[in-house]
C-alpha cells in the first residue's frame, strides 16, 4: 500500500527530470494524503503536470463517495472493472521524492520514510479517471460551478482523480509492509504512458537503490506538513 508520500523537489528540477511543464503556484508537500489535489503527468498531455485528486473514482460510479481508490494492485489492474479502462487508456506518472510506510504492533506503529539512496525524485505508476455527474446540493462542494463561474448549488460536478499502482515489496520495504508503490524505472516513463502492454515495468524497484529510515509520528496526521516530517527520528 502507498497511503502517503512527499514531493518537495523544486519545480525546475521536476521539469528537468520529467521533461514536463509545472503550473504556477506549486506548493511543496511533505505529507501528501488521499483526498488532496496533487500533480501528475497524464498520458493525454505528457508535456505538462496537472492537479488531480488522489483517490480514483470510476467514471461509472453512481456516488463518487463510494469509490475513492488510492491504490490499484498491479497484478489485477488490467482486469478489475474499477481500473481496467483506465489502465488501457488513462495512465499517469505520480512524481514523488519519497513515500511512507508503517510497521509495528497495533497502537504503536512507527512511520518510516522510503526514498532512493541518491534522494532524486521518481515517478510512481498511476492510472487516472474522470467522473462527471450530479450530487446532492449539500455534497456538491466548492469545486462545482456554473458556466458563469458562480457556485453550482444544483450539484453538477467533475472529478479528475488518480490511483497509485502497488506491487510486491523489495527487500527494503518488505520489513515495513507487504506492498509497495510501483516506481517506473528512469528512462521508461514514456513507455508507461504510451505502450500497449507496459506490464514489464510493474516489478519491484531494485532494493539496492532504496533506503528507509524512521520519522516522526507527526506524519500520522495529514494536517501536519512541514520539513521536520522527513527528518530521521
């Protein structure tokens, strides 16, 4: 499982790393959490980052609140109804410079930050989807608008969302969790976005290029978002 990650690499470095433009107003995050709007690179526009909501809502969902998948298993992503179409037609890269996993007994779980040994940013494999429909007025939220820019109290809503693929853990992550995020090998990002069958890219990332270290339990609360969260504890 991948339920939290960080992305604080400066935008100019991310643009160089992924050869894609970053929008103005980028806010670094040390504790990216489900439900937040976060930058990804979609296959339909590989030259630019776009903000999507973390928690995939299938296009066919009647109620978006019933389907908010933060992860998709790489072994079944091509078969599951919730992800099959997105895997075939709507893949994305989710940039990060580390992710968090927890280990230990219930009630006393310790968070660890996992990163590449040279601390460079990487792209996690993702799938994305667009949901459009109506919801009850009180649930419409602030992202529902009429054509003239005012709030749409009728509840018309569009949600662009994504999920991160997971795979079996390598030796570094196996001590922390039985799943890990799929990291696309450097130089293979274009293949992930465009190939008809990119399944060979879904293997665990080499353990010798990764490390993990304990961090503060403050990361448990998604409201906490500061550089101290990535400091070794």
